[in-house]
């Protein structure tokens, strides 16, 4: 049984729900507007953009942002916008379509670009924070 002090604040939960509604809506809109062929391009783009956004937010604002703001933006908005489950389904779909090389390439590209985007977001956000702190 969980200790009562370990229960999250209802405002934090509402912030995650609110951010989640926006992030999921954005993901659905992008997925609907794009027309992927054999390669799940929209999922790749969504996850790379989300990786950059989370890195940027973490570096630029996590130090001053309240728990509620971090919850809304991190697990709420970006967490619902990005989707590992769609990557997994895309990889399995490619394997089942007899394209194992493409499935491996998709996995490698997703991981490589996602990590690079997160790194870049952390660098850009950190540089932005440093400029702001010098003012």
C-alpha cells in the first residue's frame, strides 16, 4: 500500500491531463495530415521533434519551473506527443511486411535522431538559460 505522502497533488495530475490532451491532439493532427508509405515517417518526425522539445524544456526551464508546470510540459504535453508504442508497432509492421532491413533501419534512425535531437535541445536550452542568467 502506498504511503499517503506519496500521493501526487491533484493540481499536478490535472496539469499532466491537460498537457496530455494537447500533446495527443497534436500527434493525431500530424498523423492525420501525413501520408506515410511503407516507412512510418510521421512517427519518426513526431518523436524527434518531441525529443528536441523535452531536451530544450529541461535545460531552459526545469530549474525555475514549478512541479505543476514541469508535469504539464514533460509527461503531459511531450510525453503524450511522442510515442514509443507507435515505434514498436511500426517496427513489427515492417518485419511482418517482409522488410526486416527497413525495420532495423527505422529502429536505428529513430534512436540516433531522437538522441541527437535531445542532445541538441539540451544544448540550445542550456545556452538560452546561460544568456538569460547573464542579463
